[in-house]
């Protein structure tokens, strides 16, 4: 599927977008929710699961322009409001995959 190929191609910008989105929402760090965005120790299966969910959600939102209904509203809001520079870098990296 195109989303999987795009995620592999744009892994670095996706990770940067997750970090930038979490940094832009002060409540994420304040309430210890960074793991739910896939940020933290990647040897932790929960962090890896959340990272995969958030990366796919970011691709669907910002590259494919689709609807995301597989992550909770709090994470979706943070991902939707990701800084424009991070979104632009993701679109550039994933642009060749379709």
C-alpha cells in the first residue's frame, strides 16, 4: 500500500513531525504523554505501537488528505496542529511516493 511505502520513505521527517507536534502542545510533556506519540525508548513495544499509529495518522492527514479514525481525539488534534515547517518537510519527503 502507498501509505506503507510513504512511511518507509519519509521515516525521518515523520519522526521529526511527531517531535515537533508534541513540543508545540505543552500539555503532552506536562502530563507525561510523550509515549502516546511514539516518543521515548523505541525498545518499549508500547512506544513503537504508538509511533506507528501516529506516523500513519500524520501521513493520512498531511500527505493523503484523508480522514483519520484510528487514533484518539487528543492525539489527532496535536497531529493536526503540527508546525507547518514539519508538515512541509514531510510532504516533500513523501511526495514521490504515490
